[in-house]
């Protein structure tokens, strides 16, 4: 999913995606303008049918995660 977002949007809005013990920092100018833009990114195609992010994940705007010492 992370590669699909990267390929569909070289500049993205800021936040952090957690995956197992790693964090992916997503930041930049941002070509994605809404949650719906993210939901409609094609992850792959099966027999000509696109599989979209919204088919496998919930996309929502959340709170920014605090980084560094408190």
C-alpha cells in the first residue's frame, strides 16, 4: 500500500504511517487533496478489476503523532 501511495503522489501531506516496528514519515506539498483521493488509489488489478485502497483499508484524518522527548 505504501508503494502505491508513493507512486500516485510524489508529494504528499504530512503524517506518520506505522507498519510493524517501522514508521514511514509522509510529508511534502501534497497532490492528494482529500481522504477520497487516497481511497481511490489503485493498489493492483485482478483480472482487469482494480483493487483500491478503500477496498482493504479505512482512510481517515487523524491526530499528528508527537515525536521526540515529551
